[in-house]
């Protein structure tokens, strides 16, 4: 495992692995709207859209002022934290995942709040474009999710 990964990225890795076993595919750092960037967006086998925010510390969580803005972009919202995180800080009306770099476990499902059809279509397109650009970036390192870097 690379030493360059940040704690939140290590949590995201475990979350993505776990969700894959549940039939979900994932992308990291997707921008659903200007000013927002979700840690993990997951697309389920029945078209479900989940957002998972990875928090590596109390300070990381308490400094997050945007998380409520993510709710309108998914069918379910989750926090992912490590086993030492003080989970009593997390709102009870949100989902809870405990993760490490290798796997995760969903301890509490986020409540279902189904996306409207038009919003779901937008999110599917954003997901597909983000994933395709990431894949293209592996083949051509000059490609980023915002275009070709100079």
C-alpha cells in the first residue's frame, strides 16, 4: 500500500472494496455540483446512488460544513470512519460504515430518499463521465477529470 495515500483515501479504498462485494461500482472525488466533491459515489445493481463521506478524525468531521448539501444528490448518504472514530458525533439520521484500507462494514443504513428521475439521470451521466475520464487518465496521464492538462 502506498505511503502517499491520506487517511480518508485509505478509508475510501476499504469502502469501495466492500461495496463492490455488494454489487456496487464506485468512483472517488466526484463533483455533483459546483463547490461540492463527494469522497465516494456508488452506483448499485438496481441503479441506486449512494454517497459516502470518509472522515478520518473528529476535526475532519467537525470542519465539514457541506455534508447536508450532498443529501439531495443520492438515494442514501453514509459516513465512513475507522474503528477508533467517536461515532456518537455522527448524526443518527445518516448511514454509518466502519472501514479500514481493506474492507468495511455497514453498521447503519442511511434512510432512503429516492432521487427524482431527472436528478438520477444527471447523476448517472456524471458518474459515467467521471469514470470514463479516470480510465482515460490511466491510459494517457495528461488527461484529468477536467480535461487535458498542459
